[in-house]
C-alpha cells in the first residue's frame, strides 16, 4: 500500500504542461461560458451565460448588449469570473474539465483599431454574430485574466497565473 501524506491539505497540483494545455484548450474551444458579476445596487452575485471567443492572443472576449444587467454590473465593477468547460454527453458532469478565470472586464471603444480587429476576429470564429454585431447596443469586452482555477476532474486541480496560460502575455 502506498504511503499517503495526510498532512498535505493543498488540493492543487504543481502547474505543468498538462494544466497549461488543458486551460488553453478550454479557452480556445469555448463558445459560451458563465460570467459571475456583482449587482451594483445590492452587491449580490449574479451569473449570466455569455458567448465567448478569443482575441488574436488567445484571450477571452465577448460581445454583449448594453441593455443586459451584467453589462451594467461590469461598468460599476469590472471584476468578474468566467466559468468555461462543457460537461460531456455521458457520465458525471464533475468528471469533465472546467476552468474558472478571475478577471477584469475591459470595454472596447467602437471605431477604434482594437474594435475593428476584434470584430473581424470574432466574426471569423462566430459568423452567426453578423446578425447583431453592428447593433448600436452591442460592444466587445475583453477580459484581463489575473488567475485561473482549473479542475481537470476528480483529484486533478491546478491554480494558474495568467502567465501560465499566456507566457507572452501583453501587459495592460
């Protein structure tokens, strides 16, 4: 029988290439995610499903309406969390990988070079968004990720810095 160290209560494994690759794959493959924000009037947590894509650096981006409650919440407090990763069609959903990103939302100003580049990239990844991408109430939001928690299934958890996911991360 193997010796198990019962004094180590840290559930996180050391970050390795498996974790880095799994985190990047989850972000790249995500078409939607759950975004947690704090309601500005009550500070109660609220979660919304949002569409996701990536920018040219592989970092998450969304296109949201100014009419949405989560947009108002982000404008009041840009701190948020994104949960991405889809449960498989079979088995226990908790055995499938998922990634929580802690981030600050950054609204992209329409008419800027950054907006135009995001529009091209977003539509290349999410062509159905062509129906509403140019509506006056829709805008791009990028996420400056500070850290992540990766759960690769039972007994497989990692805490990652943003530079673990994006080693050449731009500074904002």
